[in-house]
């Protein structure tokens, strides 16, 4: 847990930024099988509305409590879910370390996801922020928790691809 | 003023980036009371169209000439203005130091602000660039001037929340 | 070619990020005459659809094979093409070095271009990713290849300004 002893703050920031960049290219390049590997084994991944997050209400659009559940989601996405073909394009910016406690870094970033369907039109699909807890395992950053706190309540289709 | 002597260029860039990140999370998280603290006492904050900026015309949508005026704006926003509830989501990217003179850094960034209203729809509200003058006070970066040069002339509602 | 000997990885990343930032401000500030200078003499600049890129099909919307061809494009843009006045606003994020081989860095970034026309409305014009090969000449990064791989098939007007 003693990352501060071995990694400098600049290096920690750089690695957290790199995690963020790799995460979105993984999704946008449709390498979803690699997606769970950004998380710890006992992770939390939750997609929750801005309002429920602010009022501390538990209801979420997606709620996964372990890496295993993330793998199940990818498997369902590949084999079971039926949905209109689409492509995501993430822009994630302004990642900021809000605090640190016992080797857990609180990190917040803004995101927008654009969606392009087969008709070739691109639209704003969803905006919001990531609220993350990042830990280091063997010197590499992992998401212990990623809350996707979304602004856009009007989700025009089944949310099947992770954000 | 001799930041160059005490802070390296990499550290200066890092601190300016952090200022930019903190600024937008402050607005998007609705902590507007903290917003004036990003500026110097004698600051300039102006929201001006691309065309007026290019032609050096003075007319601006918002023009504040001191930190006190920024505080007044926040106070009006909280207590006086009547407007439809909405949420902002900023994406600010590609911050670039364009030059430096006597400890004043010229910095330019691109921004897009998305707006979500209570119906839950998110739309592109405004795009443009920040043209900043950043100084360091006690080693911390402050906005001596922020010009919000906007592309989007068609502003669909009263612009009440700072950009 | 031995950049690794003279430049550290952090510095290389920083310089590649700076190239990316300068590139978009050059276009968005309408300094197109400087745009070819981001490329090597024998560069490739191609705007290609996601599908053609994935299937390795050659057809591209724009295909330039040298810096000279880029200069020709700018010249045509200034003097020959007839098109509706418009402004671009780029957001380029999440630049990631995917690999390196013989001093050539493979870099991938996500982009969105917003377009504002004279009516003052801003819309999502195009999203996609840059797939770049970056080399260093006299310590400065240059684009040996930039592939603009776009999601948005529906391009509502002649694509005249480079992305």
C-alpha cells in the first residue's frame, strides 16, 4: 500500500491518467474482453444518475460488485443481448485527484460519450462524471470503484456497452 | 514574480492544468461560491463572441473587472436570478502555453459545455476557447484574466451559470 | 533516431501531447498555412471511415502522400473551394502511446469536431480517432502519418477544412 514511498506523485498522476486513457480506447476499439482487467477483484462498478448519487439513493442502472460480474456482463453483451449496432466515442477529460487515504486515490473526471449508429449519424449519448477509487497493485493502478454518475436521464436505447 | 527561478516549466504546466481541472469541477459540482477564488483580486472575466474578440470590439455578454464582481454574480445566481434548472458538464482540453511575459502566462484551451435540463436531455450548449492570463501568487496559479471566446452565438437561454 | 538516448519517456509524452495541442489550435484559429509544418516531408494524411480502416480498404475521403500535397490543400482551401463559412472546434483527448518501433511512436487519440455556421448554432460535426505515427526530427515531434478514422459517415457538407 505504500505507494508514496516507491512512486512519486507525478508518476502516480501519470499512471492514473494512463489507466483512464487505456480504459476508453479499450471500449471504443471494442476490446471489451480486456475491460474487466482495469478493476480489482472485489471492485464496484455502478452507473447511477446524478440525482440518486447526490441523494445517496442506492438505485442504479448497472451495479456490479466484483470483477466476475463485469466478465458476465461482457459475456452477455457478446452472446445474449440483442441491440442495435452502434459505436461509442469517449472523451474523458480533466481528471483530478480529489484526495487520498490509505493508498486509495479519489479521482474525478468528466466524460461525454458520443454514439454513432449504422445510419452514420453521431449524437451526444451521455455526459457525466467518473468518481473513482484507484489503488495500486504491484505498482499498477486498478479501479477499486468506478461510479459513472450520469447527467443524461433520457437514455434512448438499452445501455448495453459499458461507459 | 520570479516563478521561473523557483518552479520548473513542467511543474508550472502541471499547476496550470490543475487549475483548469479544479475550475470546471467547481462549476459542474455546483460549488460556485469557490469559483471567484480561482482569480486574482484585480481580475478580468469576460464572455465574448468570437467575432467581437477577433475585431477587438468591446461588447461582451458578461464583463467582470474584479473578484468582487465575480462574487456578486454568484450571489445574484443564488438569490436573484430566475431561470430553468440545468446542469453543466464541461470538457476542457488541449491547454497550451502560448507565451510568457514578466511572469504572466498566456494559456489557451478549447472547451465545450453540455447542458442537461430537467427533462433529462443533454445538448451541446456552447463551444469556444479560453484565452487566459495566469500568474502565480505564493506559488499557486491564479487567473488574472479569463476570456471566454465563444463560437455559439445562439444561446438558447439566459446565460446565468459561469462558463 | 535514437531519441530514447537523448529524451526521456516523460519528455517524449509531453512533446507528443504538445504537438497534438498545437495542431488543433492551429486549425481552430484558422492558421492553416502552418498546418503542413506538423508533418514530415514524406508524410501520409488520410481521412478514412471506421469501416474501411477496419477492413483495410484503401478508399479514403482525403488522401495526401506528402507535405507538398498538404500545402496544395491549404492553397485550394484559400483560393479555389467554395463552401459555407464555418468554424471548427476540436476536442482531442486521451492520447496514448500504443507502441514504439525504430523511433516511430504509434499514438492514438479520440477527437470530436464541433462546427458552428453563420447562424450561430453549434453541432457535432464529426467524431473519431487519430491513429498517428510520430517521429522526432532535431528533437521535435512530427507526424509521419496521421490517419483520421471517423465514426460519422453522414458528413453534412463538403469536408474542406482539415480535421
